[in-house]
């Protein structure tokens, strides 16, 4: 089984923290949607097996019209084998989700919404330059629940001046609204973003790593007490509501990324599209795929396996390391985990290596220390 990811590179306005590829001009939207259809048809033979989930990310996919969505779905179903009941997610901003747009979405093949709430507090939304208000954050969820059972929201923690009380209130509001899945991320300061400039100019306070760690610990404890499973570092779901797209990515399943800047992983090949809308459109209009490709070495694949699986509740399977990569990789891994075991950051459950509660927030850093650097 495989996944399809469709990148919609448009936003109404730029969030201060975002370094994803997008444009605030919708000038080329119609041409870009047609180019997405062309790329879908040109790459139809790349994915092995049926498509089990489709994910519209961005950018802001909720800027797509009914005709845009119909065109993309018609193209997918004309060229790809899709399972009978795929999970189909659309990322949406709260300010787009009025009753009319939700009614339209409910009549399409979309059966899951991921709503970019980020915070239920006005001061946080203004700091991040979000397009919606705190009132719209809550009202969009209440409206969406009338049309969709499978809902997820995004929340950001570690925001400067966000108190423990405000973070706990965010989580309480999400629980009160009955959301079955939450994706939650620490605010990160990326180069070449407005947030970085504001911090450098001392307009906004720096991000506090200790504060972010405290917020994360509260997040994990609160979600677990209310029946959510932290199946991947940033994702919390009630049983039956894990994101199929997220799960596929973190467990190493194949996925095809369509649209400007979208990434793909099939067999041992990784590819990524150009992150320029006009150049993407021009290439597809000329019948060319605007992508670069690289073949992953055994060491690359081992490192990726460690990085992705260590973030999940399923952990790293030592038998898989041995059979897929070789005895030398397994021996290398066993040698390098000892210090982390002694520090109480990693644990072995039979043949499964997992981060402990204390190690969870450090999982990416721990994984990087377990990377193989010299074998091919």
C-alpha cells in the first residue's frame, strides 16, 4: 500500500514562523492545479500497489474550490488504483471553514480534516501572524463536527510568553471540543523567517527550550490521561483515529509527493520537486517532471529507519536492522545504545528499541547519535 501527498502552495498570508514553500498570490492557482493533474498522470506508474491514503497539505489546501478538488480526484481515480475506503485528509485553516465550504467538502471524497488551529488564544495567533481569530478557531471545529467525525487539529507549544496555564487551557479546550486526534509541535525558529528577524531585533522574546520541554511533558501526560496514544512524537490519537498519512511516513511506507516542493520516497529512491510555482507550471506544460532524485545507500536507509522509527511507539526492531541492513549495522547499533540505556533515555523491550519517557523529547538528537557514518 502507498500514499499520495498533494502540496497546495498558496496561503492568504505568511505566518511568521513558516519556512514551507507557498505563495500569497493566487495568480497562478488555476494553472498550478492543471499542472498537478499533469504530474499525477505522468507519474502514475511510480507507486507500487494501491493508494490507501491521500493527503492535501500546504500551504492552505482549503483555498481549493469544488471544481479544483473534483479535477484532482478525477485525475487520481483515472490513473491510480485506490483502495475502496481510503483515508483522504484536507488541511484547512479555521477562517476558511464556514458552513458553505464544509457542506461542499462533505460532498467530495474527503473524509478527514486537519485544522490549523495552533492556539485558542488571540495573543498567540497575533504573534504568529495567523489569519484566523481565537473565536474562529473554536467555531470552525464546532461546525466541522457537524460534517466530519475524523478531525485533527494542530497546536503549537513553546510560544514566547505562553504560560503553563495558557498551554493547559489550550489542551482543555481541545478536549472539550471532542477532537480525536491532535498534532502538536514546538515552535521552532527557522532561518529566513519573520520570527527569526523579530527575535534578532528583540521584538519577540527568544524561544525557551526548557519551557518547550515543560509544555511537551504536560502535553504527553494530559493526552495519555484522556485516552490518546502518542503513536509518534508529535501525534496523539484516540484508538481508530491515528493519521494513516503520518503512520505511513513514520513506518517507512512508500509515498508520492505531487506539487511544488513535494517530496517522494519509493523503493530506495527519494525525489523532490522544484520549489518555484512558475517554474513548476512551465516544466509540466512542456511535459517535463521538475524533480531531482537520489538513490539512497544502505547506510542512508539505515539512518532513516533509525530516525523515523525511534519517534514512534513501535520503536526500532533489532531483527529488522539485522535482516535488512546486516550484522555490522546491528552490532554498531547495540554498541551505541548502551550509554543512552544507562542514562535512562533508551530501553529494550525484547528486540524492540524505544525511547523512554525521559528520552522522548530528545528522540531526534538520540537518533542522530545512532547514525552510521562510514559504511555503504
